[in-house]
């Protein structure tokens, strides 16, 4: 399932170079992931009811084109692959001309709310991913408590 979110670049997102600050691209992508979860009927409350949370453990991002104030952007998010406890979402930010401004692969791990340890993806999440790679590592720490994420 691929999901899109449209936004307009605001003045507060511009840095001293007159374009979108690099950290804002990460925020845009976070908004895109939240939209994907919502449309997959997996809002935060539903994960909590299952006793899990997801933690971002790695983001590989490529900045390809600058974006400026007033630009209309579309953030695309889709499932790429999964492991036993981890999954990767592919994201792209396109400008109004359809050019890729940034793209990323974002790895997240499912953790148990009580133990803060990794645990297998629930079926409700796993079903959105095309493959299971049993040999794939989680891409992050086994105990992400206290780690950036």
C-alpha cells in the first residue's frame, strides 16, 4: 500500500540558505509515515493495545533537490521489506514538477511496551510487506530504550 501526503513549504521551514533545512525533510517524512500508519488502520493507539511500539532505528536519506518556500510537495510512503522484528519503509518527497527532492529508506523495529525489547512484527503490520527475510538483522539495537529513535 502506497500512501501520499501533500504539503506546502512554510517560511518557518527555510534556513539561512533560503531553502528547506535538511532536518525538515526528516520531519516531512515522519508526517508521511504517520499518514501511512493511519491509512493502514494502525494508529498509535492500536499498537499500544497490542502491547507494542515502533522505534525508528535507521534513516538513509538522499537530498537531491532543494525546496523553497511555497513549494507544493508530495511525500510518498510505501512498504519495502521486513525482517522478523524490523521493517523498512521507502519514502520519496517530490516537488510539483514531479522531481525527487529527497528519498530515504527508514528502518523501524517493533518493541514490547513493557520490556522495551524487540519482538516480532504483528500480523496486522507484517501483511503490508512483500517479503520476509529471515536472515535480515533488525537494523538496530535489540534494546532501543534510551537510544535515539
